[in-house]
């Protein structure tokens, strides 16, 4: 990242453009351009925004922006590939532990995701209840193996 920043800075200085002038022409804050030139990517929260700044700054200075972005992507790959897997796992466990300790309300709680066996079980129970209701209603209508077609009344 230092090489990208120094290339941008030397190109800007050799063109006779001040940092203030570049800032006003690009509509980017001066401190952002200074951080890009010094290679301080930690000052940026969003890498995609940083890439946009580098692209527009390189185009402004007449440099090949695609080449600089490719170099930046290689730098990021090298930087992120040096993080040990154990450290990533440790951070993932820490985040999971913090998530478990959070107090959740019905409004912030994430909905449960049920697997397919849960829904299949519900469908089977509903199907069995429907079959049971049909058998029961047919048994109520049938008396002594004859289907009744009249309603019996009880006389008092």
C-alpha cells in the first residue's frame, strides 16, 4: 500500500498539484487523500470506498487506475491471508459467546429456522387428524351397518 500511496504522491507533486487543489477538484477531504498517500488503510472503515477514492485519484492524476486497483487487491490478499486460522476461530467463538450472552426481546430476537423434518411431522399429524375426523363422521352416520338418512328425535 505504501508503494501505491508514494506513486500517487510523487505523481501529484510532479504535476504541481497541491493536496488542497486535488481535494477540491475530487471533492474528497484532504485528510483522506493524505492517508491514501501515506498508505494508512486503517483509517478507512470501508475498503470499497477506499478503492473508489484510489480509482478517482489515479484517474485525476492520469495514472492507470485498473493497475493500481489490481496492486491494491494483491496487497489486501497478502495482508488478510497472513491472519492465522486459529485467530479467526478464536474471534468467531468470542462473537458466538457474546451473542449468547445478549439479552434479547421478542422484537430483536431472530426468528427460528425449522428444518424440513419439522414441517413433514406437522403435515403427517394434520393428515392423520383429517383421516380420523372422516372415519369418526362416517361412523356417526352409520348405524348397524346401515346409513341413516333420517334424524332421530328424542321424545320427552
